[in-house]
């Protein structure tokens, strides 16, 4: 698959004890940023915590942060990567693009790059994205199970020029930098 025109999106929501904040990074096939967005911290009040109860976190993460974040991204990716499996369906609904939760596994490498195997869990696969690393744990929504071959082809193509998980650490560091700047003001 031609990855020259394709982009990967990385979306994350950071929830601390007092606030929630989201960030999205879109990169090209070499991991170079083409768009970066983040939200201001959302700090629910005591009254909001009482009124929303157990639904508060879902409401803030999906309806407030994720919705605003994904709509603000101007350079749309071919695929969103997430670390939180619970955000797959909301991300797809908001962005109208496929979303995959991705994580490093502790398994031994599979035989060849691009090899994808089901794990036995619905929608969960092991993908050997490159020739030397441990396979990645890939989780997709039920509607994207039939498209797993296409999605893993995109990921394998990108893995030729970049480390797929690494941009999440850049996003986390960027959010820390933004928080530090805000606390100095």
C-alpha cells in the first residue's frame, strides 16, 4: 500500500486526579508531524461530579474532549491509533475514520513482517509490524474485523519508516510541556 499519501493519527486522553486533557498528533510515514492539537484541561466541579455520577468520566472523555479534539484536527489521517480500547468506537463515530488500539506485547516475534494472527479474543490480533520487534497487540471494533488485512497493511507499511508506538511518548511529553508552560503563567 502506498504510504506516501497516507497519514497516521495518534489520539490520547490524559486523566489525572483533578482534570482531563486530550491530544492528537497526525504524522506522515516517517513520523514527522503534520498536525497537532490538544485540549485545555477540563476540571469537573464538585456539583458536576454529583450530577453526572458514574457517567461523568465517559461524558468528559467522549463528548467533550474527544469530540472537540478530533473535529479540530485539520489534516485527517487514514487511521487513528489509540492506547485506550474504550475509545475505538467513539473515535470512529466522531471522525468517521477507522481506529485501532495498539500496544506492545511480550510475545516472541512472528515469522515475518506483516503477519497477523487472531488471539482468540474478539477483535484482537497480533501483528508483526517489523522484522525484529515483538508483535503488536491490535484491537479493532467489530465492524473493522473484516478489514483487519487492510488496516494491518497500513500499519506494516508505516512500520517500514518509523516506530509505530513511539509518537505516543512524544504526545505525552508535549502535554507535559504545555502543562509546565501553563503553570508558569
